[in-house]
C-alpha cells in the first residue's frame, strides 16, 4: 500500500493528535501515511514549554527530513538551538534529541525508507 492520493486541500481539515510518548504538549498532524510501512509526512507541533526529555534520545530505522517552520527548540544532547529556517536530514540510526522549547516550535517532517 502507498500513501493516499490527495489533491490540494487545507491541512486545517486534519486534526492534531497527541504523539506517542504521552506528552500532551507535543502533537502531530499526519498529512499522509502509508499504514503498511509507516512512511509519513507530518506537521509536528511542540507547544511552549514542551520538553521531550522523558522520551530520551531517539533513533529510527527510516530516513527523516525536518524543516523548522516557526519557533525554535534546544537539542539537549548537543546543547544547540535550532530555529525557523533550519533543516535536518537524518539517516537511519542517527541519534537525535531530546528537545526543549520555551516559545514553541512547528516543523514539517518527511519519513521514508531508502530502497
């Protein structure tokens, strides 16, 4: 199965849902997802004061591309702040996070597997 086909439509029609991990200040808006593989495109929103430290440092078995649309967060492992306009490409297995944000942050993310 592949991601569903969609012509242009307002993403505001798609509700934010709480991300796995149980932090109500971290939510995602899934724009498209292949339920079979888990490949997804999403908007991720950290509300002001959100902190992913309880989730620890993450690694995935997929590629992840992240663009910060607005706001900023601090990568607590790197002790580095990333802000609107910054972009990351993470190969499978690359450790990243945890993060904390005072002002909130909004990101666009694409997750995929290479062939």
